[in-house]
C-alpha cells in the first residue's frame, strides 16, 4: 500500500512540477524577443529549460541530479508515448465533416503535394542512410524513415514512435529525431519567412499581399462551408463541456484500441506479425473520426464544444513536448552530429526545392500561397503552415487557409505521423531498407505524376480571377 501511495505521489509531483515549468517557460518566452520573433511555442522553450536544469546540463556542472528528482524524470520519460494518442484522438472531434466531394475538391492539391513531400523525405532519408550514414557513421537502418518522422511528423510523432524504435534496437534514433524535429521547426519559420520575403519582392511571383483590394473580387474562399461558430450556446446537459469533450476523447481511444486489436487479429490470422508492435496513436485519428461521425449522424455534433476539445488536446500536446525534449539524451545527439547535419541539409533542401520548383505544378492558382503552407507542414508543424500562409495572404483573400485546413483530413491519418509513418519502422525491419526506399521513390514519382497531371486536367481559372492574382 505504501509503495502504491509513493508511486502515486511521484506521478502527482511530476505533474505539479511540469505545470510549474510550463509557467516558467512562458515567462522566459515573454522576456526573450527572438523566441517570439521565431514563433517558438512556450512548450518548446519549457522543454529546453527542463533539459538545461536537469541532470545533463546543470547536474553535470554542479555534480548533482539537477533540480528534478530522478523518479520525476522517469515519469516524464514515459508520458510522451501515452499523451500522443490523446492528441491524435482529438484531431477529428468537434470538426465539421463536409461531403467527400467537397472535401476532396478543396484538399486534393494540398494532400497530393504534402504526400509528395513526405514520400520524398522517406526516399531521400533512406538513400542517405544506405549510402552515407550507415557505412560511414554506423547509424541503424531504422533511421531510414527518420527524416519524414521528424520533419513532417515533428516532436509528437518521434515521441510516439519511441517505444517502437527502442524495441527495434535503435534507441539512439529517438534522440536524434527529437533534435531534428526542433531544428526543422526553427528552419521552417526562419527559411519560410525568408521565402515569403523573396516572393513579396520578386517580380516573377505575384502574391495576394501585393494585389490591391477590389470590390469585385471573387475568390473561392467559400468552396467548402466553414465550421460553425464556436460561440454556440451549449445546453445544460448535466455535464461540463470540457468533461464531455474529455469523455468523447476517451471513447475515441477505446474505439481505436478495438480497431487496432481487430487489425492485429486479422493480420495475425494471415500469418504476419507486422502490426504486433504498431503504435496506437495513428489509429486514434480513425477513432476520433468514428466518434465525430456518430455524433454528426445522431444530431449531437452541436453539443461538442470545439474549444474544450482543443484545450484538452493543447494541454496534452504541450506536456508531451516538454517531456520529450526535457528528457532527450544530449550525449546521443552529440555523438550523432554528422547524421543530424546530413538529415537537416537534405530535409531543408528538399522542402525548399519542392516549393520553388514544383509548387506551381501542383497548385492551380495562387500557387505560392498554397505551397508555402505545405512547406511549413513539411517542416514539422501544421501551425507553421498557417503562419507562413498568413504572412503572404494576411487578409485570407485566397482559399489557402480553408483548403490547407481540410488537407489534414485525408493527409494526417496516413502521413506526417499517420499510419504510413507508423508502419515505416516495421516495414524497414521486415522488408529491409532497400525495398522500403525503392517503394518510397516509386510513391514519390506517383504523387508527382498524379499532382501535375491533375492540375493540367483541371478547368481553367476564370480570367477575372486569374488577372487579379492567380500567379500562374
């Protein structure tokens, strides 16, 4: 009994200290101007603050444990793998589900372009590991999918894939991935902002920021109906909206567990064990979709408070980021600097070249506004895409924000932390890195053909719209 109480107190203390550190990170961000200028979230600042005050930095300098008890650090190490499922389960809850046709019309160019970026990251990362990082630096083949996991997936995906990578015998890949995810987020804002400034000043690219307002504008910003206002009245149902949102997320997780167990049973009956170690978090998106679909079909969707769902998701995501960054191994990162530099150069170079060379070949009109959003997401953060798109189209006169938002419905369940991302490590283990890389190259070429041919076959943009800022 005492042992149980002691463990419970340790978990409680871990959450109390975590909350206090989030407040400290917020305060530091408010006082440091360049952190705000780079749009670095408080959770990332807090994560590095925990890292600095822990045993790896302060502890080394003072020959101590640092400010945090060892038991608390152990709790923080296991939280990311749990919290990521909560974050993914909340993605679809509270969202408006448009018709399939309207959704695809809006999201298709972004979803195909984003898939092109992600499969290209798999392909280039696999080639880098095969020809450079394994022969020269001894990095395991499981790192072949690391570029997509860290750049398009971000901290949450790396944290969620951590147990799988550890079981695959590649624990160092987790810390390398967390370092890469941080780098990708910073480069996404810094390089993305530079690209926006270039586009605004370049006579070769016409962006909406430079187009004067016109009373006769007719941009297709309402191609898909926007979600209902968050300001609807919530009836007295006997449960607080936040509690109800938490309950729905829990139901989504239960549905996800059932789906994963069923999928494992089917695959096992077919003689394969590829799903035995498959993580829960990508399936959680499907569980959330099922919950939202049922709520919509039964007329209960209006009772879901979107702000409550987003608030719960934000708490778990921020806690996940702090714990993942604060407990990553500095020694592992220091021992793998060549790998981090190689992946960074390839990842940033691929995103920049893809934006400038192929962006206009996937997006039919206002290509830079749309493509810069996908660039931001390819650097590990959906929010970065919105920030960059708003820089170049501050009044949202194009359909970018709407289309990019709906992109997440067909894209997120599969790539950037979805099912394909989660399957990448088991596939490399079962197939080998060479077949996985060849398949990734084939998928990249397929996405390129699909995106460019689809654009060419699209109906032409009306001349008035094209003249007002179509930047073909």
